[in-house]
């Protein structure tokens, strides 16, 4: 039996047993029901926080941006917005990585700014 199957790793907020981390992130999602995300400011703040927390549960350092972007696009559609248009350039990916690193330290401003940019880019000109 592997150590993670026995649930023997609890060191910090971001290094806890996987099931405990998923449970904690369910509370993050519950804190932001779609019906409460009326303004763009509320929406971007919520999605920046959700993305930061969900990236932290992924067990590999490369993260899981594709999945979390799908989740946030679902939330966008549920709140009457278009799917977000993230910057897929090398520079955009690097900014996303930096925002993810900051979010690991519970600093969400960079992620919130990325969500705001993706929201603005999704709107018709």
C-alpha cells in the first residue's frame, strides 16, 4: 500500500491528504454560488480565488490549468457570461504560471487580474 493510500501526509494547508484538500476546495466553491456573482468585480474575485485553490490540489507541479479553466468557463456561462478567453501566447502562459505561484501563497490579485483580462477578451468588440 502506498503512503497516500493510507492518508499519512498532513504537513501544511497545501500538503494535506488529497481527500481533505478536495473537501476544503468544495467549501471554496460553496462560498461563491453563481447567483452571488452579479458584478464583474465579484465574478473576477471569486474565479481568481477558485482557480488559485483548485490549482493547489493538483498533485503535479505543472498544475491542471485546462481543467480549472473548464470549471471557470462553466461558472461564467452559469452567470450569463461568455466562456473566458485566456491569453494562450507564451507571455500569457507565463503570466498564468506566475499567478498560480502567487495563489499558492494565498495571494490572488494576479489571478483575479488574469480572469478580468480573460473576461474582457471574451466580449464582442
